[in-house]
């Protein structure tokens, strides 16, 4: 079996020009599929809040929920690097809070790294402290879903030269602080390419063009399982919503027509035991 992916592996891929393949997972069975398919990095994203739990934004998911799902993913994924999202308000208070919660993902959930959004002074200090402790950190710039209200909605970031320059500056600051990789979300492709060329660490894009060092999508989007909306940057490689719907309708029809279960799908009771049971029930009822 191939060797497990590490942060050093991803760095080597960037240097070799080999694109990084990343996807999300929130459960054991999906993690196993991604593992067997050869995915390099699995993100247990706070998109869990929307995709798996039905919330409108990522804000609602808690630390305990994220830990619960990260544990399931690490049980199923042995080859990819598993990164856990630090959920909203689990690191924004102070460094101590961030260290405590990041440590829980590594210790309790067996993740190999954590991810946080933005490049505030507090975040940069958090990255430095976590890296010093041996906890790898992935950065995230561009559209950062935890800041959706501050952005005024789901909006592409870095469209103007001034905003793009700030993204470049923030990305360099995160690299200097010690992140091993950087997610760029909903950023113009030229801006993402510039950032990727300036950084020594690998970038992973989502809605950021083909100039990044890798790509990530929400697996449920890719498979057509989550259909509340489809972002422009999502390519659907399957339509599981339709496949599952057809399968369930066929199941329902077979149940109603008594075509399911058939004899081969049932456990048999021998004629001898049936006769003996009849005798036992008869004697019982006589008493």
C-alpha cells in the first residue's frame, strides 16, 4: 500500500508540478471511498453545517459536531492527509482558545492538521503558536464563508487591484507565519496564479482557476447529492440525487408489490422445525 500523504508530500508535489487532489468528507464511508480513489487531502469542512446538517451558513456547526464527524473520517481515511476546519468562534476569541480547540482535533479526532480562515493579526499569532507546538495549519483566503455577513453575501474576492494586492500580502503573511498550504476560494484566476507563483507553499483552489497547485470541491457537490444550489465553479461528475431517488422509488414499488424481499433475501425455516413449532404452540395454547 502506498505511503500516507503528509504536509511534506504536498510540498514535494508543488515542487514537481504535480497537482494536489482534495475533497471534503464528513463520514466514514465517504472517507473510505476517497481513500481508495487516491485523493491526496480530505478536508472535514465546516460546510458540514450546510451539506450534512441543513443549516443556511457554516456558522451553526459546533466544535463537538466537527469533532464527531472528524473522528468518523479519520477511521475511514488512511492514505490522505486529513485536515479539520476550526469552526466559527472556536479560535476567534484568543490564542488559548485556538490552541485548546486545535489540540482537540489532533488528540481526540486524530486529524493531521487544522484549517482557519483569514489573516488577522490574531490568526497569524495563532498559526505561529500552533506550528511551534507541532500542529500543522492550513490557511484560507478569498471568500471565507465564516465572514459571509461581513462580505454582504457570497461574493468573489480580489476583483480590484487594491483588493488583489491585499490578498497577496495576506498570503505571504500566512506563509511567513507557518501555514503549510493555502486555500484560495472564489478569487479571480489571474490573482490566484500570481499568489501561487509567489508562495513556496502549495495553494489549493476552489473557484480560483487552474493556476493553483491543487483543487478542492465539496464531495456532495461533485456527486450531485447536495442540490440546494450549484456554485458556478462546481462541475458535477454524477447526479446522485436522481440515482438515489430512482433507487428509493424502485424499492418502494417492490415493497408494495411484495417483490421485496424474495426467498433468497430471507432466512428459511425448515419444515421439520415448523412442524415442531406447531406442536409446541398447540400444547401451549391447550394449557
